[in-house]
């Protein structure tokens, strides 16, 4: 039996002149524009009590209701017995520690072997939740904590909390260069103007805010803890690359060669062989969507990142 999620919005005044589909994609946050357009075309969206086309021009202040019918993903994606490190699970939530190399959701050229496929195998009920309960993402080679909604109530509340920026997500990142002190990066992020696969600081992009503090300084690197006020694609990687402090191992936003002049050859070997961006989502905290209890989880760095940090400490002390 299908279940429904209803979202209600008042269109912000600064969306004056926006198309309906563009505005809803921005307000809903976790759904693609094509998905939003399909709901509008299927009369699942009402503006001031009436259906409107995707291109409908907004004035600001309209009352909008969106009805999302939970769709079965079993017909599209296959359940696969992929091991999951479950940190917490109850009737409404599942928290997992994602390893490096695991893609979160099937996409272009990737139909299986993802976290979504693993979730469908782990919990059959997730087949009735949009995107198998996935409400946020980590890049393929970023490790750490992710929360998954196991009920429609939890899904709606978690999506809202992420939009309202009340979910606390903290990351460890190893940067090239010595960061002097903590701070705040407030730079909008959008598609790269020349490389559509990449993101970039872009004045036409969406607001993006990263807070950070220095955890440890090494000879020519820094371990920082970053927290996200927004959740843009590649946000931490793009923000620090824009300050000329790219993440170690990030071949998208920094040069592939990680070798640094003036450090021990042994450390350069470790840096050159580090296989991914040095980024780990170590802490997750929010109010439980059903019990309203404050919940928090944390996980240590994975072995490869611990080895990198140990090498930086060891050779910086020499």
C-alpha cells in the first residue's frame, strides 16, 4: 500500500519571477529538478489550491503543497548483500559508517554495488521509502556517518531538519598547507563554468557555509574539523581548495602529485600513495524525528586516515 509525504511551503519573496519547478527544487533540497517536474506534471503540486505548469511564474507569498507518493525502488534497483557497518538502528532510523569506495546512490553508469542496494538487502521496508531512506550523501571516497530514514515520518522530518540546517555534521580533513586558525568560509558554490563534473566557488551558486577549527598542525599540513551549515556537493573540498588548502589525496580539486618539498622522503611516499581525499564524517547529531530525543554518534578515523595522520605527526617531529 502506498504512503504519502506532504510538504507545505510559503514561497519566499526573493523567489519573485522564478519558475515553479526551480523554486520547489530549491525548497525541497534533496530531490532533482526532473523529479520535481514529474510531480508537477502529475498534479501532485498545488499553488494556492490550484495546479500549475512547471513554467508558472511565482510572485512570492504563494502557498504550495507537494504530495509525494512513496515509490517502490525494488523494481528499479536490486537488493545486494553488501556488508554494512551499522552504528545504530531502531524502527525509524539507521545510522551507518560508510567505507571509502562505496557509491551512495545508483547513477549514470552505476546500477549496482551502491549503498542503496545494500540498504534494500538490509531492510526490506526501505523499498517503500523514497531513495531507500537516503536523505543526504557522502562522496564515493569520503568515509563516515550517514543517517537513513526507515519510516516516512522520519524521512519527512529528517529532510526538513537538513533544510533547516539543524543536523550537526562534523568532519575531519587533512589539508595541504598550514592553516593559522579556525574560522568560517562563506562562499556560494555552483557548477564549474568549464567542467560540468566539478563544482566551484561561483557567485551565481547556492549559499554555502563551512565552519572549521584547527585540530593539529604538522610541518606542511593541517588536520582540521569542519562542520557544515549547508550541504552543497563537494562543499568542504571546494571551500578549502578555494583558499589554497586542498585536501590531501583530492585529485579533482588539487594536483594529483601529493609530494611536498622540504619534508622527509618517507612522508612523501605516504602522501603520494594516499588513495583518496582525506575526509571523514566522524560525528552526527540531531533531534530524533519521532522521540524528539537529542541523539549523537561518532566514529574514529578509518585505518588509512589514521596511518596518514600518524605519519604526519612522526615526520613533523623529526
